[in-house]
């Protein structure tokens, strides 16, 4: 079965990245500082794809010849983020749930009046 978002647990992805890093003996280079820098570098490469595009061009990027490049840069960002969570023992699902709850408090849903 092909992996996709609907049938793959986060831990499976974390393990795949952990094994990839270990097989190449990259652990010594994967300090939190180096990983944070790598996230920023790859994020800049991701942003470069959108540089000078109109909002409409950006929305239609999936139809562009640059879409595969975008997927690769986004994957790099996510792989480095997951590598950092592996390095620091951070549970991604818990981290995200905690942040969404915090954002819910900070940015409550607007109250919509049904009165006209």
C-alpha cells in the first residue's frame, strides 16, 4: 500500500527519517542549532519559488512546472522539523495540539450576530 496522509501515522514518518539519518551517520551534525538553521535555509528556498508571483499565480502553483520543486523544498523543511523533534524527543501531535489550543485562546472565533 502506498503511503499517504490518510494511512500514515506521524511515528512512521519520524522512524523513517530517524533510520535515514542513522544510516548516513548524520546524528552528530543534527544538533538543534544546525537543524534550526537548516529549517530556515530550506524555508528561504521555498519562499524563493513564490518570489515575484501574483497571489493568483501562487494559488495556481500546482499547475506550474515549479510544483515538483515546491514539493521538494517543502519536504526539506518538514524533514528538518521532524529531525529536530526526533533529536529533542518532542511528540509532534501533542506539540501541535497544545499550540492550536493556545492559539484558540489567543485568537478566539469571532462572535457572529444573527441579528440583521
